[in-house]
C-alpha cells in the first residue's frame, strides 16, 4: 500500500489498546515507555487522527482508534501467520515483527505480482539493485530463503508467495481501517476495485457504480476486466475487493465465497438480418452457420457444447474462440457467425438494430450470475452500500425490471 506504516508501530498500538497503558504495553514488548510513546505519536501522524484519550486513569480508544483497532489486529494476525510460515516456525515472535519493514514486504509483493525483479523495479520506479537489496534484507530478517535459482532464472519460493499473499491481505486490512477512520471525519471515503466478467462489464458493474456514485461521490471505484482466472488471483491477493460474473461453484477454493444474484437466460445471438432469424428449422440453421465459442474454461462453454448435443447435430467445425465481447460483436456484424450469449449483454446493440437473437432451442437455459468475495472480507460502510447497489441491479435483472443497458466495451 502507498505509504505503508511501520509494522512495529501497529503492534505497539494494539498492545496499548489491549492494556490501556503505554507503560504496560512497553514492558510487554521489551521497550521503554518513551519509545512506545514515540511510536504511538508516529502512528497517529500516519493516520492523521488521535487514537487514544484518557478515561478513568487509563487510555481508551477514540472513535478513530476504535475504527482502526480491529483492522490492525487482523493485519497483524495475517502478517504473523505469513512471517511464521516463511521463517519455518509457528507464528512470529515480536522480535520478527520489529525487524519487518512494510516497504520490504511491498517489494516482495511487487516482485511476485510483476513476475520478477526487473519488472518490479520498473513498476515501482526503483533501480534494480534497490529491489534486489530489499529482497535480501527481507531474507536476512526472516533467516530463511525466499528465492531460488531454477533453469528459468531466480524465482520466489512457495513460502515467499504465501508471505506475499498474507502481507497483501494485511495491507488491505489497514487500507480498510484508514478508510473507516476517515469516514468518521467526513474525509476521503476509501476506494473499491471491482473485477468484472463479461456480463458485469456490459451491465451490472457500470449501472451499480453509477447508482452508488450519486450518494458517495468521493469514493473511488475501479472496474477491472480480464479472464476469471486472473481476476480471482487479484481477489485472493487483496488487490480486488469483489468480482461480478458467472458463478463457478468451485468447492476446492476455500477462501472464497459466492453469492448468487440471478439466473441469466441465454439466447442465440447474431447480426440483424441474419438468415437464421427467418428459418423455421433451428437445428439445421444453427448447425449450418459458423460460430463464436467461449473459452474452454468459461462456464458458458459448457452451455455451448451442450447446445449441439441437445440438437442432436455435430458441433460446428468453423468456430472462433473469443473472450472479447468487442471482438465478438465485430465478428457477428461482419459475418453470419452466431454466439450463445445473454440478451443483457447486447441490449444496446439490439435497440440500435445491430444485433438480434433467437430463444435457446431447449427453452429456458440459464447461467448463474453472482458476487465472488474473499470469505473473511469485511467491507467498509461505503463498500457495503456499493455491494447493495450491485444486489439491487441483480434483483432488477431477475425481475426483468432492468435499467437502461450500457453498450459493450
């Protein structure tokens, strides 16, 4: 995270919150009282808020401190688990936390995110030797290797990847804490990153964001597109807050929870004026023309393959696999290619007379659209409102009371 805090100061803050005393917290951590007081002042400068006030001869959390405390505890728990695993021990002793640097952990995250030292240096604006030195310093502090030489060059170990994952989630908790703290004073209300799969890019995400922004104009929203696999990696690392799109229902992914929103009916989509629109024999028409197919890993691909099995005809040989709705639209507009798709995704094109659709020949064939979130994600008040806006769009789609659709992008 930008301007990452000193991890040791966060630890001192949680000890003071637990004991109500700077001197007791300092003794627990092997510090002098002035050192603990100085660390607290530095953290308060970072948060731009007073975190404690004196009540009944002890230090009590201010509203700002109360907003930050649970996030700080969650962040430390993640870091202690990740550092302990990376160092090959159970948990992380205070001495290890004290030796940790938020900047070094950020460098590790960047190395893994960007695929190597050189790419990380370029992305972060550092010289390559600086990135190497930071990684070496982190290894020395842990007393364990984080990188290994392979036939493809130097790469992070599994322990390094696990530590980067936990550190990224920990920094995410602190970002959430800062956002909640600032909401209290009416300042900046944080940010949300949405991972949007095809249907969400065309309708749900932009419509929900527009509704939400009317009430939360200061909250920053980023909508990312990409393949599900890439979006899921970002979600699990804490780089993305939630995903919207087709539900995968993968029981092997334990740290992710999915929330169904609505069943999305599928249609056979083609250009306006396509000969198949006037054909009475759907099976023959659908087998006769070329197709655009979803990627093999997409839930929509299962429906595509099942379509021709249901029709009792061979799957078409002239198929272009395409994961881009923009490219698929151009292909359909300039040829007789057809595509299995949701009418929600082509609302603009249908109203403009560019694309048309026929009902699925098997009747009501749907795919489940929903939210995907980290199991332990705790949204801020603003993020809860944004998620509720997405739910409202899902409910509108389920009841067919849809808002004007956004064009494909």
